[in-house]
C-alpha cells in the first residue's frame, strides 16, 4: 500500500507517538527539548550530556565530512543532504560477522519501508566503511547486492575513505565511532561499538543508537516520525 503525503503524516504521527513513548521515553527531566528536532529526548539524554560521549546525540549537529562514494564516482558530504534529505547512517566493514549485519539491516528495512510508503527521496542511507584497504568499490557493490540494497532507489550511499588514516579521522575523529584493529589471528579484523545516527534534513541529530544494534522496527518508527514532522 502506498500512502499519500497527508495520510502518511497522520499515520506516522500515531505510530511514532507509540514508538517514541516505548523507546525514547518522556522529555528530559533536567533539560529542555533542543531546538530543531522532532523526536523527544531519549530517557538517558541528561546522562549522555553529562558523560560527554564522543558521538553526536539528540540535538547536536551532524558532523561534516566529505568522503568518496566509489559506486557513484563522486565525493559526498555528510552535510550535503541538509535541506534536502534526512540521513540514516552507520559505520561498518564488510568482513564483519558481528554487529554490522544487524546495523545494515536497519538501513535496509528503512529503505524498503521508504519505497513502500513513498518517502524514498526524503531519506539518505549512508554506510561508511572503516576498512578501505579491503572494501574496494567492487567489494562494496557485491556486498550491497548480496545484502539486498536497492541501488535503483538512488538513496543508498557507500562511503569509502581514501586510506586507513582518513578512515580514522572521519569515523573516529568526526563521528566518535570507536574501532580497533585486532591481531591477524583473531576471528574478526576489528572490534567496534555499534552506532547508527538519524539526522533530520536540517542537519540535527534526532537519535544516536549506540552500543548495541537497535531493533529495525524502532528505527523505522523514529524515521517515520521525523519524516512526518516535516
């Protein structure tokens, strides 16, 4: 079923209210709602502010980094979508057998939901690799095809820093996504903390799903509420 814009806004407002109450909680008890966001602060918002976590959280500006998308053969700015599209982004490496498939699943299910409900041109789905040595254009393309990425939707972006040093600067330095290289004989090449960021089309972070992969249904509900809020 394809919703028209007015029906979609009404539906997402109702669904988002339930999802937000179940997963994000009420407004921050100590602080006010930040400007420029649709979603209410998460339950642990004040704690995150006090902890000064390295990644951007609710109400922060989405960091600005320009990285190559080898499948599009162009440079993409993470803030280049401001004014045009909301952004859902994560950080992965294609050899990952841990959290990465679950992180990508959230982006993939949002892509499918966007196609079904007619907001595909309002969302950019961005996956940044921190293993550019292995994750070449060919590897990323095949990986996406195997995972079910719909490249024809024109809203999926695989970003590949030029080298390991740039990957560190972008992924860890700009976005606060920690990762470390394991010994060659380890089961996985990298250890990393899962992170997905949802930013609205004004470039403000609505959600940081950190430390463990979120339920795709939670992410879909949040994305729908943000899209409906515009």
